[in-house]
C-alpha cells in the first residue's frame, strides 16, 4: 500500500514508518527538514501539500503532527482536504488534551471541552477533518512513551539530571506505548472504522506515578523527582484528570494496549 506519513520524523511517526515498512507499505514521509531522508514539507502550505499528495497518490495518509494552531488545526484541515481529493484513507491522530478533565472517564461521545490553546487547536482539527472526510478515523490518544525516547521520558530523566521542572500529582492520564499506538493506527487504517476512537493505555496514573515508573525503569531514584500541584504552578489553564474510556477500542482492535505498569 502506498502510504504517506505526515510527521514521519517525530517519535510516533518514526515508529509508524518502521512498522508500516515491515508490513509491506511503500512509505513516503514528511518532516520539517530533509534530515532522515524524509520529504521537507510545511503542512500549513496548501500548495506544497497538494503537490506532494498529487505526486505520491497515496492510498493511506496518517497525520501524526502537532504544534501550534497553524500546524495542529489549519495544517490538519489542509492534509484532510488534499487526502480526500485523491481518495486516500485518512487516519488523524488527536489528543486527550482537548478535554478539560473530570473524575469520570471520557468516551468517544464526549465533545471536546478544551481549556488550553493546544486543546482548542486539536478540537478544531477534529471538526475540520470530520467535515471534510466523514469516513476518516480520528484517534484520541494520551501520553506516548516507549523505548526511552518519549517526550515525557526524556523530561523525567532531565529532571533527575538537575533540569528545572515539576511532576504534578493532580494531572492524570492513560499513557500508551508507542509500539501499541502505531500498531493500532495501522490496523485502523486497514479497517472500515470511521469517526472518533479513544486509543490509550488501560491504566490511569498521575504524572508523578508515571515519572516514578520511568525512573525505576532506568535504574534511577524515583524519590528524587520534584513533585507538586499543577494548580500551584502558575502555568495557566491545563487539563487535569483526563482518563479515556478505551472499551470500544479494545472491542474493535486486535492490537493489545498494554498497561504502563508492565514496563517500557
């Protein structure tokens, strides 16, 4: 299958590229630069995206990019429109950060309630993708980790090396291993599923608990991690207790979504 990975140089994108290639896909990937052998494309540039998709004529497009509004919202709409123009199957990666947080887990039927600019951008992206291509898959996921390369894993190791920062006890997520998420995305691409699907780990942990698991996995002292409350950090509105109900995902996917406590 001819596959275009938008954001192939990222943490998730690089694993997607490896798994897709192993599965026999003819992979073309985009990045912000030509490093790594990927095609440098600014996804906020409609003409550039159109030219690439017209040249590649992919059967599958997976968009795993994120950033500011121009990339997360406007760029997502551009990718969706150009993918639809060539009849490509679209899988769009979204986030749990478009929810505000509450004690009860969120299901696919819960509308976005963003409290941050990033969450609002990702919510706008979902609206655009759904309007442009109702057959697209929109995967809401959580903190991505694995193989020591995840952004949060690197942040935790940095804290233990003396870099500034705090792990919050009041921010709760459902971390997912990057290999599991990549496998789920490729499986969904080859399915008839359409619409929103929550794909995250089955185990909810605070950022502090997650950080301590990471520290132990790397043979570091979890007690040395700085701990605090997000509400005391002065960082502005942030989603707090955001748990995704993954019962639907577990019913439609063969890919196992492992709990974070199983290891890294």
